[in-house]
C-alpha cells in the first residue's frame, strides 16, 4: 500500500500548475492532444534531468519499471512511450517551457534577495557570460557554427544572490557574445561582471550612461593613459595599483570619453590581473573580490552541462533541443525554490546529487537531506569540476 509522498512529487508541489496551464493555453500546447499532456511531457523530461537519463529509451525503461507509481508522481497517462515523448518534444512549442522558466525565475529571485555575498555590498550583482555546446553539423544543420561543426550558445545573466539566472538567450554558435549582451535590459545601480570577451567600450559607455556599474578584465593590448594614482596598501593586501585612467587611442577614446578606474592585483600564484571599472567609490579589494564572484556563472554552466543532461540531447530538431534546455533550466530553478522554501542547508549541487538516487523514496525532503554527508558531497564536487 502506498504511504507518503514520493520525493519527485514533493519537488513538483512547488510547480505553479495554474501558471503552467496558462503557458500551455497561450501557445496551444494541447492542440490535437488526446492522452499525453504537456504536464506529462514536463514531468517525464524533469525526471530525466534529475536522474541523469541518457536517452529516450532510458527514460521509457525507467518509468515503465515504475508504472505503479506514475500516478503518485503526478502523471495522468498510464504508460510512457519513447515515440510519444519524442513526438511531443518535436511538435509542442518550446516557448511553453521558456515562459514557465521565466515565471519560476520571477518566483525564485525574491526568495534570494537577502542572500549575502562574499563582499559587503547591497547592490544587485550580475555575472554575464555565454557557453557553447558543440553539436554535429550533419545532425543539427539549423545551428551553424563553423564549416565542420554546429553549436548553440547559452547567453546567461546570473544573479549572484542564489545563483539564479535572470536572463537566458539561446542562439546558434555564430552569434557573438557582445550581441547577446545587447539583449539585456540594464538595471541602474547594479553591478555587471564581465570577462574580456565583452570589453567593447561603446557598449560599456552606454551601460555607464544608464547608471549601472561594470567590472571587467583588461586585455593585454588595451592602451591606457594614467591621470591619477591612488594610494594602496601593498604590504598588507594583494593590490599593486589603483589608478584613474583614460583610453589612449583616439578612436577608442571616442567610444568611451569618460575616465575609467584601473585596479591591478596579484593572485595566489603571483600573476598580475588588471581590472577596469566605472565605479570609483568601492575599495580596490572589493573590486577584485567582486570579479572573483563571477566564477559562479562558470559553475552554473558546469552544473547545467554535467548534472542537467543537456550535453546528450534527446532530439535533433531545434524545437526538441530548445524544449530540453528550457525544461532543464526550469528544473534547476524549481530545485532552487524548494531549497529556499524548505530552508535546506545544502548547496544546489549537493541537493541534485542526493535527489539523483532518491526519486522513489517517501521520506520528507527535510529528513532526507538532513542525513547527507556534506563533506563527501563537497569532495565529489571538487572531483567532478577537476574532470572538466
């Protein structure tokens, strides 16, 4: 006799079903659908993401083995067929799950507003970057990248309080990083952490005019002219210099006519790292510490690629690939919402690792996660990242 709610069902209780139905209705997701609903499709794909299924056949075999529990997991279909799931991924609009992910992000971000950063700062801090997922050109001709390779790019703006993606754009591999940056809606007063690929001074000046701040790495060939040098504590800190500079080349200076701040620090290996920013009020140590936080967006990409299984796609069409990516993102944010609402102490990575083996248990999530060995999970995380 069934007793207690399955762990998978406990996670899905945080899914806003009313909003989900509105997303389905807005894009006519149930057009000519008889039995396998969009909710069944989402649950099957979310199960695959959380349990690391490698293929549609893998999903079918695992869910059919648990046929007696499908109803308790939230499914309303009696059985799962890989052909039915493949057809759903191919034909039902991916925009359904993109809208769902956007709504879940809107729920998650207020939950993490009070999260503390490693630096003492009240402003909103974003890290913007993109990651490329390589594909086979003969199988994915709709995603051109190079003459012999296809790829898609995920342009992501990550809110560092809670590591919640606040903006995601999926493009083919040919779209440049700075063009993805053009799609952002700039928030005045916020900090944007950018790597050297986004060092476009015309775009940075527009960001400056909008009242936002940026911190970026300087390129080795960036020509600067010093105006002022500010005193720094070289003996007790890793800061080597803190300067007010302007761009030295006239053509470049016309794109950013205002002054910039240049902060140079030494890392643990003794390597000199140069930062450029338009903020002159924070200490140089805080500027360096802020940029160090940008690593969280790299971890997000690694979690998405490794643990939410979008490296092995279940379909080959553009609709199927985007459906899988948006469901993966929605699943990630759903776990983030559950973590905050249930006040779980583990990181998102640790929770995903535990849930991988516990989908069919009936223990409450609080009890299930309270017995986890955090030290072992952290060691596992370090090993996983080292393998990349």
